[in-house]
C-alpha cells in the first residue's frame, strides 16, 4: 500500500534576527494571501494558500549561527505559484524589501522541468526561498519525463542538482 500526500502542511523556520525576520515573514505571507494565526514576541505562524509558515527565534545556545545551505538540514524550500505572472508579482514585492537578498530574479530554465519559471531569494537571516511555476503537470504531462512515453528517471547531472 502507498499513500499520496496532499502537499506540505507547514514549514517551521528558526531565525536569529527576530526584529528583521518576523516583520518580513508577516508581510511576505500576507502578500501570499496567508493570514496570521499566532503572533508573539518570539514567533509568528501564518496559514493559507494550502500551507503554513511558522517562524521562531533561535535558542540562546544557537543564536548567532549563520544559516549554511551546504550543512546538513534544509537547503531551501520552494513555493509553487499558479502562473508566471505570480512570480513577477512576488519579485516586484521583494524588490521593496530592504532586508531581502535577491539571488536570482525571474527566469525560465527547462533544466528542471519544461517551462520551469522561478526566482530565488534569501530572507533577512539568509534562508533561501524559491518561488516557481511549472505549466500544466510538468514532468507528469504527456511530453514530460514521467508522462506517457517520457524518458523516465534522469541523472542528477541533467538537472544540475545541488546548486
């Protein structure tokens, strides 16, 4: 027996700089039409758009340790948008955020999936977040790798995994 998931229910992030990160995440989640469910001095939890984002402060023992995407743990996470125009709107929003670093603005790259359109940024603590849109069913479409008559499982080198 197998089980098919219905997406990711929530993601919990731990940050060092609460003064910069909590306001950013509340604004960003609000822009994504999420609502603040819980808010305190040390955390925020926003829900909507079929997910939840909880951001809390690091413990005193670990405060000050910079995020490193090459260490064990989270490399980045990616929001799935409904349209290319949504990626452009997120990019416009992020350009107005002074504590955000744009790693890569919106671009199309077929290396991950046909029509893959995305942007990549870092929150005020350096956590990497991607927002993407893939038209149709992506790899599951008829012409996709996992669709009818598709090429099947690929090698990591084909997808430049790990960058």
